[in-house]
């Protein structure tokens, strides 16, 4: 349970980092209401489920056939997290602009959310960066991979749904100010940096 808790704490800042999926969900809220955002969230999570199955099976196959490659993937994953952290720091330290949204409402938020997540390479990269760090090669790697993936999907469902409700009642019709976005980027980057450092020390 401690490993699962640590995994959850590691991915939460990644979930809060703005990306295509989050921006699409919030655009539905801004353009219509919280219900549209929650519907978009369900579609995004279904897209993540496809990623989770592919990655869990792929990592398991790599562990069995190419254990050295699996270790390389772990280090590449840590490097990717460090890259994300430095990117967030750089964005925060440069002169930014308000985070705006395309308020066009999709005819089918669930379907559009599904394809937004499915075609988003960031989601797949996060899976490959994070999952190998928490998989025990001596256990059932497929079950472990799927369990970790479903925790990620569950947290996305909760976080994005709550954000949809908050945006609908608090910031609907407005944009996130550059100063606010700056501190969001710094906070997320710091947490991701800590997670990557911990993973590197335990590799």
C-alpha cells in the first residue's frame, strides 16, 4: 500500500499540469457547464484505459524478453520527468500570458475526449516514465501495470471532475492569470523534480 500511495503522490502533480486533455475538458466547462466537463472527463479516461492496457502488456513483454532494455526505460523515464520539471520552471520564469481556452463546445464531449486522450503522446510517455519505477519484476507485471494504470485513471477522473465543478462556479468566463499559472507551474515542477530525484536514488 505504501508503494501505491507513493505512486499516487508522484502522479498527482502530473495530472494537474495543463495539457491537451485538461485544456479540452476545461474548454467544455467554459463553453457550457460542469456537466459537459465531466462528460469530456469520462471520454479522456476511456482513452487512458487504452493506453494503460497497451503499456502494461508492452512493459511486461519487455521485462521478460529484454530485462536490460527495461532498466534503460526506467532511466529514460526519470530523464523525461526531469525534462518536464525544467520545462515548467522555464515557463514560469519567462514572461507568460494568461491561460486561455477555446470555448467551442464539442457535439459529443465523451467521443472528443476519448480521441483527445488516445492521440495525446504525453499520456503514453507518462505511462512509460512512471509505471516501470513501481513494478516489481518478480511479481505479476501485467496485474501490477494495470493496477497502477487504473489508479492513475481514477485520480484523473476525480481531479478533472472536481476541476470542472470548480471552474463552472468560480472562474467561468475568465482566464487563468499569468501570475496564477506561474505558481501552478513552479509547484508542479517542484513536485515532479522531487519524484524524479527519488526514483533516481532508488533505481
